[in-house]
C-alpha cells in the first residue's frame, strides 16, 4: 500500500483548497471557500481558529446585529422590567392577542349585518384572550422586595 503514491509529499501547513486570497484561483473555482480571513488558509475540520495564523473562523458579530440580539434577550428584558419569565410570556401573548383583535377588524370586511356581528364576536374573543393573558401576567409577577 505504501508504494501506491511514493512521490506524494504531505505537508501539514499547506491548505487543501486554494484560498480566496490566492491569485491562482480560476473562474471554475467555487466562490465560497471556508478559509481564514487573515492568511487565506483553509480551516481544519472542526477548528475554531486558523492553524497557521490563529485567526478566528467566523467573523466578529457586527454592532447592529448585537443591538438587535440585545433586545431579544428575554432574561435581560425580564430583569429590566422586573418581571418573572411567566409574566413576560403572558405580556407578549397578551400583546399578540390585542394585535390580532385590531387586525381582525382591518382584514375582514362586513357586507351584511350578520358578517359585522361575526367580526365583532371574533374581536371580542381576541380581546378577552388578551385581558386573560394580562391578568395572568399580573398574577405571575415578581414580588416587590
């Protein structure tokens, strides 16, 4: 078996695929290569850092995406509003039900009195659900210290 490829040299540091920074890439090469942003070396399988220069595998999160993720952090929001997790969930579900009540009136149009009554009944049901969620949120809140 050792005689199958006698003249092949194996070098650990050489990338297996040409990098995006290399001028030897042809038009037939893929446009996306999982390569280091600093030196262009292909990452090892499962590696978090480049084995040549030590660069990170994925680029740093931008400040705009950090700001968006910051607002969707439920634990931070519950601490900021001094609410328990159950109270936060009830608040969001109640807000969604109230929005559904408003959208029900905007989406459906009434052609007859019977249609109008059905739409109003749906809106009442959505509003009752939102009130129930808001009351549950009040009952599940953190006790004041």
